[in-house]
C-alpha cells in the first residue's frame, strides 16, 4: 500500500471541483491557487477515502450538500484573506 496514492481526502476533490466550476484557475495563477488550497483544506475536516465511487454511492445528498457549502465558505474566507494580504504588499 502507498498512502500517497491509495488514500486521499475527499475534500481535495471538492475544492478542485469548485475551482474548476468557478474558473478560479483563469483568474489566479498556480502559486496563488496552491496557497489558497492549503488555507482552505486546513479549515475543513478530513474525510479520507480510497475510491471516489465509495463516496458517490454511500454519501447522502444532504451530507454532500453540507460539504460543498463548507468548501464554498472556506474558499471565500481564504480568498478574502489572501487578497487582503496582497493589497497590503
């Protein structure tokens, strides 16, 4: 078993999906997005999985919606924090 490839945090997928859906990768460079992802993921709980299909099949819709809301709010806070720091520099 290799931990780095066999197990991952499901919130990582939700964050990447949010970035892609909202085209944040068109607005910000890779360095900014990597820093933002670290800030966002540190705000969220961990939800470790081995296979995406496990979450798709077993995750209730209400829980998925709550997780997506947590991601949206964490990204909003991270962007606010990072943009305020850039404006000060």
